C-alpha cells in the first residue's frame, strides 16, 4: 500500500470513528451507496475536513492548497450525508438508515375536449 492509499485508509478510519463506527464495517461498506447511509452535521464535516487537511499535509508533505483540494475530493467521494442544523434530531446512537425513495412522478392528465359548438 502506497502512502496516498494509507492516508485514504486513515481518513476513512477517522471518519467512521467520528460517527461511532469502526472501519472497515462490512455490513455497511458492502452496500453500493454506503456513504449515504450515515449522516453528520455540516459542523462535524468541517471539523473533519480541517483534521484531514492537517493529516494530509503531515503525512504527504503537500502544500496547503493541494491538501485542501484532496480533502474536498475525499469528502465528495466518501463523505457522509450532511444535515443542516435544522435537520438534526438528537439521538443516542447513529443507526444504519435506509435511503428514502424518490417520489414517483405522476402523469399529467390530458384536458378533455367538450363536444358542442365548434
């Protein structure tokens, strides 16, 4: 495993730890969209992003801008779903949640033409 792969692995371990899980979690990560099954607040994500930037800079010795871009890509690819402060409900533990199904689109009814004078 090269250094970049180990930093990615360490980032995943820390990200899981921050939501009360351990990485790897086969029950979760075997799912195709595993990263959408757990959520955290925007503040939690920002705190993790700062940690990840510092970690990348230390381990890979990258400049700040490159580390910030790398952290942004990491969060885009694997980051948990973020909730705004209004959406957060206090819970005792983080549970594996099912993604919600999108509402079905309904077909618009065609207007009925009235027979009569024309």
